[in-house]
C-alpha cells in the first residue's frame, strides 16, 4: 500500500502536503505518548 507521504511529495498539491505533514506530526505525538514513561 502507498504511504500518505508519497502523495504529499507530488507537486501542485499544497492541501495534500499540509494534510500529510499534519498527519505525520499527529502520529509522532501519539507514538511518543504511547511509549512507557521512564523518568
């Protein structure tokens, strides 16, 4: 399956690129939050 990152790499699609970056940032945050907190 094609990853959303590939779509955002296509030129002339600012909306898709913006959405891709937003989605990527959201995923990073979720992954960080799902990690066991070890201080």
